[in-house]
């Protein structure tokens, strides 16, 4: 039986990213968070000094070693990709060499973007909190997307090289392999997400099924980035579901606990005179 090492690595990645998602024991008291602008500013300054640039950019990397040595981390994923191509698509050594060069080109391009973003980060750290908060994600998000795709997003030099180097027959096998990987990622990520939620808020079988139906469309692999599901974003995925659809699934005590966690993550829509939470 063939073992897809990328699939095994995906399981390890998902499990490492899932740590810390559970919100507390069921018997813990539910405390409503109060918004204090002064506290928020102090927390932002503290976080800005204590969390370095790499922690933001490589937030999807499960280990400190991987964040500090992102080139070595990227190389691990390249090796898995080359192994899969050689096994499933019968790619020749010469073709693998071309693909490897394309990947190195993608890393070089990422390095330029990384350095530019780091310069902007250092400049923003000198400015006021509001400006830092407003602009930082515009700088970080593009880099995070590339990292989450393991430098293999659809427009990357590596992916484009693969599609230019492979023959039609090899490309058909490659697409079948990618489809199977995406299906595996969807199923594994969704199953783990439901398990994590069940650990935080014990649910009945019927509740799990209903939540799974609502969560499944939110948890699909990004077809553009080819990125794996980030289970650490479970709260954000749940917060995207309208309250009118999610709340009826839970008992009042369950919902009170869950709602406290979801409120800070719900998207807001602008209305006359201010904002309101999406789905309310």
C-alpha cells in the first residue's frame, strides 16, 4: 500500500496547530469580556514588543524551530512534493531538477517580500497603536498565505514550473493526486475541528452532525492558495456562521459559553450610527 507522506505530514501539522484551541473546562465560569480602550492599548504595546515578526508571518508553522528556519521548513515540504511527483507521476530526475529550481525561485521571491514587509513592520512599531493595528495585517496577510500554501500556491513559480514541465499524462496523474490530497485535508480538518469543539463544549451526536453541516463549507481547502486548513482558526470559522443558524443547535448553557468566544471574531457590518455584529 502506498503511503502519502504529505498526508501524514498534514496530520502532524493539523494536530500541532490545534493545541490551545479548547476554551476551557465545561465547569469554568463564563465571564463576559469588557472592552477597556486603555487595556487594549497596553496589551497591543506589550504584544508588539513581545511577539516578533516571525511569529506573525509563520503563525501556521507549528514549531519555534520552523519559524526561525523558514527555509529549512520550506525545503521539507519541497522534498515531500518531489517524492510524491516521482512516485505518483513518474517524473524523471531531469524534470525534478527543473521543479526544484522553480521552487528555489519562489523562495527567492518570498525572501524579497519578507524583507520589505519586515522593514515596514519596523517602521510601524515606531508609530501610534491605531496605525500599527490598522496596517499590520495588510503587511502580514500576503506572507501568511504563501507560508500556509507551503510556497506552492497556484501562481507560485514552483506550481507554474510543475505545470510547464510535466507531460499531459503526468499532469493528469498530478491533478488526481492533488484532488485526493485536498479531499483528505477537508475530511481530516473538519473531523478534528468537531472533536476540538466537542471537547470544549460536550455535544450530542445530533448536535455534532448539525454543526458539521454548517462548518463544512467554511473549512474547505483554499483552491487559490492550495493551503491546508488551519484548525487554529476554528473560532473564526464558527463566527462566520449566522447566529440564527448556529444558536438553535445548542442548549442555553452551551450557547452562552460558545457565544462569549465567538463575539470577538464575528465580522461587523457598518450601519447608520455605528456597527453591528454579522448575523444578529
